[in-house]
C-alpha cells in the first residue's frame, strides 16, 4: 500500500532543501525560455542568431534542465552532482545518446557536433550557477 504521508513529507523536504529549490527554479526558467524560443525567437529573422535559436538554443537549455532534474532525483539519496568534471562527463554521455544512439532509433535524426557544444556550454553555465549559489549560502 502506498504511504501518502511519507510521499508528502518527502515532497515537503524536497522543496525545503535550498539546493533543490535552485534546481526547481532552473527547471521552470529553462521551460519558460524554451517556450519563448519556440513561440517567438525561432520566427524572427536575426541573421546568425536565427540559426542559434532554431538549432542550438534548446539544446543548451536541455542540458541545464536535465542536470537540474538529475540533481533533484539524486537528492532523495542525499547526493548531488557538483564537480565540474562529473557534470561534463554526464553531459557527454547524455549527448552521446541524444546525438549518436538517436540515429538508430529515429531514422531522420542527424548527428550534429554543434549540438554537443551547446550541451557542453549548458553544462558549464549550470556549473557556474550552482557554484555561485553555493558561495552565497
């Protein structure tokens, strides 16, 4: 039988945790920015920025979102990804799946090394945000 009180306590502790709060905010912000990109920015003619918003901005946001989500999930076992090198390895493994394995799953997928660069930049930005946040608390 499901213990709903235990689930409620876990969710309450999840939100009370300062690190999780930051990750929840990051998830909300990345979803909001992705929506702005999809609804508005992709339709603008901005030269090279059009290519970035059409092809790579959501990849950048995806790595921030996935790392925030992973850290929320890991908080249930009292662990967190904070190391620069660990974050980079995780994002490289994820980008391998998204860029290489996806070709075999979805036939019209195309490998794009610029997407991997966007994922890495997103991971670096995530690392910079969490490091700055940890220095402030």
